[in-house]
């Protein structure tokens, strides 16, 4: 028999947003140890660093010892953050860790020394959902509730600008945001997608602030984080939803691929999916240094057979990197912060070529 308790939440993590939680919830003591299920936990300690959580409104709010929060079970494999996984079993009273700012919960398996250990939290129970009016028996809430459905086929041919990178913190979101801003100012309806990574609203919110008519992430498709084998159906579903008759109907989509092209979040599957790559009008690559630029070109050309439209990121911060990119690699170097107009111009050239290839006017 499931034992239930009514509690009040102090914090609701952004990763849970599909579950449509209020602060007053009912929890049960039977917990499904699976990715995407929503738990209530109590923070056990104070922290001076990496001590915030993104709430349902996209704000970063500080977590304090004693706070009761709702988070989402999930995995994380971040090179410059925590690595963690969903434990095989979870019971009330167990200790679990907060693995990212979006409130992903799991067992931490590796810590980056720059940010210190993650928050520890006591498991209070499974958050229960009552999907039908009048339901008296709840079921464990999951973020696939109310999610955008994944898809096995695309139903659209909207052009897409893919923004990829060689690693975390390489400048992908800055580039994607400036592309949204520039394309919007050019008079286009721009949609924004975050197709891979670990749950966090911050990046797509920045693109909305820059002028995107709509923004979706893999979290909207019911995924706490992405991995190999799942990203292509999720990407198709998000593109279909954004372009369906009742959707935002953008003229172009800027799609950020979180993590790196050699990471563990399933970026490689998207790079190999011909129906998705056929939508690409540009491949913008963010890289931190010349070695990463060289490696990105080698991988894109020889492994994925895809062209790089322009390189951006810290490697283009001054003439040293930019000169190497243009002279040695033969690629445009366009710093998204200082030369956003040049980056947008490279993308527009790609858009013209894509349209011409399909017999469409500009």
C-alpha cells in the first residue's frame, strides 16, 4: 500500500516543468528509479559555490539547508561539471545529489574540482500526479507528462542553422543568441531549439530575449538529459511541433547542440541523420583554441561529411586564432560578440544557397 503525505515545496526546479507542479503537492513512498521521474527532496547542507537552482520562471534561486525542492531524476556526463547517474533503487530517506542548475537528481560519480561537490539531499518521496479530474489515487509524476511527442519522420522543410561546439563553454549559446537577434532584425521569424545537453532553460530564454518567436528544448519532449540513441526522434518531434499549423511557424530555426561533437549527449546521432542535416543552411562551430578548430574541421569533413560555415568562440577572440582559421583552415572566422553581423552574413549566404537548391526564391 502506498503511503502518501501532503507537503509544501520551497523550490520547484525548471526540469520538472512538464509535470505542472504547484507548491502544495502529495508525495508517495513508492519511488520509480528511472530517468524523468519527479522527486521531492530536502537540501541537507549550505554551499558557497554552485549553490543555485533554476526555477520554473527561469530565475536562479539560492538553495539553503532545509529547503524542500522538486527535481527530476536524470543522468549527467559533463566534462566541466558533475557526472552522475540514476541509482538502481531509491527509497525514502536515501541521500541523493543535485547534479545541475536545472534540478537534475542522481548519484554523483565524478566531481569537477572547480565547482566542488554537489548538494546532498534527503529523498522525501515520489511526487504524485493526478491526471484525471477526481482521481483519488496518484501515480509517480514524470516529465513526459504533457510532453512534445517524439517523431520518426519530419513533417516540414524549414531551414535550420545548427550551432555546434567542440566542448562545453565554447561560445555556442552566445553565437546562437546573436544569430537569433541578427536574423530577427533582418525581418525573419526565428525559432530556437536546444536539441542536446542536460535540462536548463537559460539558453533558450536568452534566445527568446534576442527575438525568437518560440523556443523549445529536449526537456519539452520529456527528456531530463540526452544520450546516444534518443536525440534524433526528439529533434524531429521538436521541429514538427514548432512548425505545425498551430505552432510558431518560424521561417528559420537556430538549433543549438549542447555539449561537444565528441561528447556523450548524442550530438553525433544528429550529425549522422540525413533528414536533419538536409535542413541545414549553415553549420556554425564554436571552439576555444586552434587545436579544437583543426579537430572540428577534421571530424566534420571526414567523419560526418558536413561543411563548417564559420568558426566562432574564444578561438576568434583576437587575430592569432582568426588568422590561423582563415589562412590555414580556409574557413571564415566570425567572433559572435564583436562580429555578429559577419556571422549572420555567412548564415544568410548559406540560406540563399539552400533555397536555390530547392528552387525557392530568396
